[in-house]
């Protein structure tokens, strides 16, 4: 492991100001060697060194908790919850959870199923009779819970992304954003993540129970578990010990963009602490909230996500084979909102738990979580790599196109950085939204190079070319998107639209 770190440090000697200084990295490297990370030191010490490295390299700013066999072995805060007042993050700091909210929504639904008020096989219109019949009579509660409904995710709509998330919505108004849109595919046919489904579930909870989603949450989960530092965040909430959310640009922090929490509702509006989420984790091993049979439904592999995982109800469920003799079942979920990324990962067979709550807009929580899991099972682990998308976005924004292109050539094959399709795609769209169209094109072209079989990558690049006025290249890329994904409705629609303009 250390040979690779030495190589990385040598590479960084002459690199840009966007990388951590050589002096700092070398200090961290020496600390790792002298502490004996590879020579049998305690798991908590390894976790501490991993988290210290992640914090020092700007990849983690938040609170972490790790439990082994149902007992907390590590709990600590890193960085600041409030940078105006120098208030540190700690185990009692409250973070916006984002999509981790969905596991609470799923459990509330199953409680109503146990009470005989909801049936998983019933369609939406059974509970929301005004919902458009075309989708409402086909999509069931099961489809909503398992992200197999085919209902368009409202958070991907340009009207929502471009300022719509700053508005106050009632649940009914939020549903109107997507209810009239055609289904993307036949319900139950495949997995496609949709926040819309969990917004509908929250509204169904309200209609069936006669109470607000927040009231149901408090009465049915939070109060019984004594989760006193968890709650539903309304847009006008004043919440003690709440972390502020931040963006990071050139290692300088700024306040994250505003989002009205009404716009996230039952798909993402909860806040909590690492301590409270530990209580939640422990309750999931009991029958305090649900019967064993119903609890199993949360973690059943209902529909495949990819070759390694499936979706349950509010949880991703998969097996990993690199930490034990056989396969290890892992159930987990992440969350993301402006200024926050979060992750909860459970290993039920051993009652192991990893909670990472971060109050900056980006952090490699999957890599950090995977490394901690390897530590728990005494396996080799890698330190998290830096975000290539974040580096390129900062250079394109602050130094312009030519510098950005040079940085892409210089760093794209470096083992210091990791490239994720979704991150590069998001960076491209951020550049598009800020008017840097040619910069966006260069960033999105990288996805084609690294992920040449991705229809979505071609679709995004086509959109950028169209904004740049290059209809010919837009057509070529939309056609390639359809070739790779025949169900890409957006690409087909845009091809028809462009042909009419030519």
C-alpha cells in the first residue's frame, strides 16, 4: 500500500495548487508508516488514521460513527459545523440526511400495511383517486418503494433544477410537477431511481393516516426510539446544533446554494445525528417498529440495480466478497443535498454499522465507507482518491478553457484521482448552467472517453453541443445515445425537434 502512496507523493511535487501540498501529504504519509497501519494496530486506530487523512485532504468534513457487533467503537467529528462561529462537528451535530429519509418513509408504509390500511399490490389511485389514470392505475405501492414505477424523477426536470428547488411546495403541488408526465417504462420492468415515488409515498401516508407525514414520523418512529435529535425539517425551522452546508472551491468554503426543504418532502427532508442513527440501526434488529416478516421486506432484493446490488424498500442491498470467506450482505443508502452528503452502511450478519454525515457538497463517502468496512474485517484497504470532476470543474471555472483542457490531459490517468460518470456529468451541467458551454463540452467529452458505452454520456454531450449552436454534432451524439439505449426518450424527442428546425 505504501509504495503507491510514495508514488502519489512524487507525482504531486510539481502539480497545481488544487492538490494538497507535498509537505502536508508527506507528513500524513510518515504518520501512517510510524503508526504501523499495516502491522496489526487496532481497528479504531486504523479508522482514526483513515478519517484523519480524509479530513486533511479535504475529503471529509462532518461526523462519523462505527459500530462493531452492535457496540460503538469509534465516534468523532471532523471540521466545522458552522464556519462563521467556529463550531466543531460532533456526534450531536444535526445534518440534513437527504435520501436516507427514504428508509424512514418505507418503514412508515409497512407499518400501515401491517395495520391493514395499505396493500403493497394496490395502485396509486386506490389512495390518491385524483392521480392521472394512465399511471395511477398501473403503478403500485411496491413499484414506488422499489424504484420500479417508471415515474419520472422530478429532481431531474430542468424547471426544478433551475430554481424550482428554492420554492415552497405543498405535497400536492410537488406531485403536480411530474404527475402528468408519461411513464418512462412499464411499471416493474426495471429499476430507475425516482424521488417522485417517495414523494407519492409520503402523500399516501398522509391521506391514509389523516396526519401529516411529520406527525406520523414522530409518533411512529422517533418518539418510540427516543430519537430526540431527529426530525422533519420545514423550510422555516430553527434547529439547535444544526450543521450549515458548504461548497468548496479551491479549498475555500462558501455557503451552499439554498434549497427549500419542502421541495424534498418524504424523499429527503429529515435531519439527524450519528447518535440517533445508531438508535435507528439497533431498532432494525428488533420487532419494536415492525414484525420480523415486515422488516425482512425492507431488505429483500426486490429489483436488480446492477450486477452487484438490488433495491429493497428504502435500501440498496448487495453482497461483497472481498472481506470474508464467503459473501457478506451489505444494506446501505446515501443522501445528497446542496451542502451535504451522507451514507449509512449496515452489515446485519455481524451487526456492524458505518455512519458518515458530511456537511460539504462533495465527499467520497463510498470509498471511505468501503475502507472502514475492510478495516472491520481485517482486510487491506485503500485511502480515498481525490475527485477528478471537482478538480476540473474548479479549473474550468477559474482559469478557463485552455487550462482546463491541459489539466484533463495531465491528470486523467493519474492514480491520485477517481473518475465517476455521474460526477463528470454533474460538473458538465454546472458549467452549462453558468454559461461556460465550451468548457462543459470538454468535460462531457471525457465521459465518452472513459465510459464509451454510456448512452446518457452521449445524451448530455449532445445537449451541450446544441447549446453551443452545433446542431450537426448534437444530432450525431443524440443518435449515438439512442443506439446505445433504445429507450432514451429524451434523445429521440430532441432528434425530432432538431430535424424540424433544419
